C-alpha cells in the first residue's frame, strides 16, 4: 500500500509526546485569547506591541482595500506591484540606510528565495546552529556547502572560516533567536565577516519593530550599515502586526532577486492594502512608546520569575523561555496553566533541540502588571501541585 508508514509515524510521535495539535482561535484582543469558548490570558503571540489591533493599522488596511482591491491580482513582475508596495520598499530602504528593499509574502519565502538566488552557483554558508527552519531548508537545498557554528559563538565561527574561501561565502545569524530570545553579537560577527571578506546576513524576524528606538530593528539598535550587513531580512508578521517580509541591501542584490528568485517571480504579490497597513504600522512605531511599555513588562516578568525555582534564561527580549524536564512536563505545565486561564503553549523537539523542551512565554506591550502577576502565580502553583 502506498504511504502506509504514515500511521506508524503518527503513532511514534504520539508515543514520544511530540504529536502536535492546532488550537482554533475564536478571537483575540487586548491580551485575551478565546479558544473553544474559553477566555485565556494570552502569552503566546509574536504580536509584541499589539499592532494587529491598532485602529489606525486596521483603518489603513480597509482604505487600502477600497483603493486597490482585496488582492494584488498578479505576480509583482506582471501587474501585482503597486504604488503601495513601492512606497513601503522606499520607506524601508531610506530608514534602514540601504540602497534598496524588496517585499516577500513571508519570511519563510524570503529566506528560501535569498539562498536559492545567491547559491545558484557553488559557495559556502556558515550559519548559527539555531537558525530558523526556513533558513536551514533553504541552505540545504541550495548549491552551497552548509556549515553551522555553535550558537552565538564567534570563536567557533572563526575556526570554521579557516577552511572556507571568501568567494560566494555567506555568514548568517538571527538578531533575536526565536525560541530562546537571546541576541547575537552582531558587531563582532560583522567584523569577522569583513575581515574574512564574506557577506553577513541577519534574519531580524524577532527584532524588526521592537529593537531600536524607532523600532527599525537590529540595524538601528546595533548601528549596522549595509557594508557590515549586506543582507538584512525582516518580517512584518510579528511586532509590526501585519504579514509579509523584506530583504534589504544593495541595488544589485535586489535586482538579482527580482530577476532570479523563484519565490518572488512565481508568487502573487502581497495585497497592496497589506503593504499600506504595514507602512502605517512602521510609522506609528517610530515614537518608541509601545516598545518602552514592552521593556517594562519584560523587566517585571524577569523580576517575578527570579525566585520562582523555574529555570529561565538570560533573554532580555519579549521571548522568555521557561525550561521544563522533557516534552511531557512541558505539555503538563501548559495544561495546568490552561486550567488556570492562561495560554502558553509547550515548545518541543523538533522545533527546539532535544532535551530543551520548554514553555515559550512571549510578553507584549498590551499586558498589564496584573496579567504578568497572574502568569507568575499560576506557574508557581502548577509547580507546587506537581511536586
Ligand atoms: C517567523 C520567522 C520566519 C518566517 O517568517 P514568516 O513571515 O512567519 O514566514 C523566519 N525567520 C525567523 C527567525 C522567524 O522567527
């Protein structure tokens, strides 16, 4: 029979505690999520600044639909590229001090497109061990030799580079790591890249919108020029509150992508209204007000967790992992929090390395101190009930 391994595979995942299920959300707003008719305090969104429900963002999106229609109707190379897309690209290029920027439908597509375009011919990719799946898949299916350096370890990177010729070589990292919330030593990596004559690529999915006084991400917070980071990738689906992604860099890099990136050429452009709403959101984030509230919340949560007996990390960002003893404890704790009206999903292998299963708490500017108190208290109670 065809594909009869599927049932074995599912049974095995179930037995190991790795089977995944989706939750169907009824609605979600102001830090509350409703699932199956129940309300929960929501500590699982990447909407770190509450921009998804910003009235101006929503209004701009609606006006964009009235002006341009619901969808873009075609690939950007046919008729899908509008003045709305062009305005967002120009804003990104100007404020990030890059020559040009290009929009993609998702960060997943942007990473794949980039690697496929840059490595249509042989080369080398040396990337942080904890890069996102979209980057790893792109690297593995490219023509490049793919090596990984130990997480946030510039010395290991240097050692690997000793056997790598600079021609067609790309070093890659994330700015803020998606499962751990820790940050890469970007200035150091940029220095290593330039000494070795390689390019540095930064995936700023979790930094764009939050890092920097104006929310322009790691390029602003770490003051990184196009020369230091020739390939800058960011996404709009997280802190910016809409969806989609961009790559910013030299005019030539963008021209190469427009001409050869299959994810760009053979995919319908993002709806123009989405581009308009994204630009509006970026403009709103420039005052830094929401970022300040988020940072106060991060600080408060860390203070509350300090004496809790839970293993937390050094993360200074909205992503605050609470490590558990294996995948089953992660599921049990998540379930116990759910009973107390709090939504924090377990994150397990293969999303994170084996043995580092966790609850991934994400904080947002929409949370109040009372929300964070409720989470900290519930974690404490769940732990006491367990032992
Ligand atoms: C979320 C994420 C992506 C993918 O972006 P989407 O727009 O959601 O497809 C890529 N890289 C990292 C590090 C991410 O966290």
